[in-house]
């Protein structure tokens, strides 16, 4: 059974079906049902799921360093020059809208 479903054509077909708008709409509606919401809530409370999430978040936790890095990046002359260009583009666009 597993062997049959692992053919590349079948895998591609399944992926395409999951990407379809009908499938996404169906899932959106399904996920609004109270019993499905309750099931998801229960799942998120499981100890192994919580542990996995905590482990994952250790990597991405904001320890203040990334904030300082971003602040330093904004002080570079290249960034400031780019900001000036972006500002001019924005003002030009705004001025052209006011004309109409």
C-alpha cells in the first residue's frame, strides 16, 4: 500500500489537490467547526507537542541581540541612502495621486 502511494506522479497529484482553492476553502470551513477547533486545542496542549514547540522556539527567541543588529543596520550609510530613495519615490507617488 505504502509503495503504491509513493510514486512521484501520485505524490504530485496529492500536492496539486492540496494547493487547489476548493480544497483550501473546504478546509477553512471545516476548521471553523467547534469539534475540530476543540480537537486542535487538545492537540496543542499535549506535552510532546509543547516540548517540540519550546525546543523550536529556543532557536528563534529574541534575546535582544537581533533587535540591536537591526538597529545597527539602520545606521549604515547604505541603508540611509536607500531610505532616502524610497522616501523620494513615496513622495513622488503621493504627489501624482494628489494631481488627479
